[in-house]
C-alpha cells in the first residue's frame, strides 16, 4: 500500500482550490478509501494553521483545521527521532525547517511526499516526491 506524507503546500492548494488541488484531491480519495495511507507531521499541520490565519484570519484557519479531521490523515508528533532527522536535513540543505519535518517523516516512513513546493527539489535524491504542480 502506498504511503503519502502530505505537505502543507498540498493541503493549502486543496483548500484554496489552487493549482494542484485536483491531484491532492485524488490522493485524499485514495487515503479515504484505504487504497493508500496518509500522514502529516504535526509541524506541517501547524504550518497550515498559521499560514491560513495570517492570510485569511482565525475563522478560516479554524475552519480548515476542522475540515482536515474529515480525512484519515495520521498526525505524527515531532519526537526526538523525527526532530533529529529534520535537524540533519536542515543542516545539509537550505530549506525551511518545517519542510524538513515533512521530508524527515517521508524518510522515516518510506513514504512519498505530496507537494508542489519547489524547495523540495533539493531533496529529490533523498526522498520520493509526488509533484502536484
């Protein structure tokens, strides 16, 4: 069974109906129908909240977080091992620290990252990526 780690980029694209929303929707359908498993780092979950809150306000951020509970995406806490993996990636590559958690989770779970964030191109030799744009 395929395992996907959803990056905040993919989920924001989905909720805001941006480019790549259709691809993210297909993956969410696969996760919902148990054809695949979905995961997200709690750090990236928080990233969705603060990004939405900054741009659209608290009400929209709360709405999106509530909507996310409709999907069987397993939120993974940032424990010592995951944080260690993320810190090593951050030291090696010039990418956002939150993105390092998504990549580290992919590595840990042997999963495919779902994103459209071009920062992840630097990690294409480290992890598998399903590009939405």
